């Protein structure tokens, strides 16, 4: 069984489908363009919405990469730093 901590819904359809079951917000309140490169708290995980890659501008792509690098991966790394018992 996979237990994800971070889910990247690509596009409005995926974002709204996950919102129905896994967030406290109404699905219609989500807009992938507005939520792109942000973190939305879900129930037990985080959503990091993404505009479909073919529809992204260079600036949107850079914003997503920067958000994931600075706000998602850096925090995830800090939580596991020093664990070597695997």
C-alpha cells in the first residue's frame, strides 16, 4: 500500500476530484491557475496543484519548481535528516 505525503494533482479535474474526498474545501472553490505552485493541506497529506505542463508559461514552471524546492522538499528533508536505520 502506498501512503503518499505529497500529491501533485495536474489540472483542474484532478484537483477537484481530490478535493471532494480529501479536503474540507468545496471542489468548486479550487482553480488550478490560482492554486498553482502553492500547498493545500489535505487530510493526512498535502496537495501541490500544477497547471498541466503543456499549458504552463516559463514563469509558471519556474514558480512551481521553486515552490517545491523551497517549501516542500526542504521541509520533507528536515523531517528525515539524520535517519539512517533503513
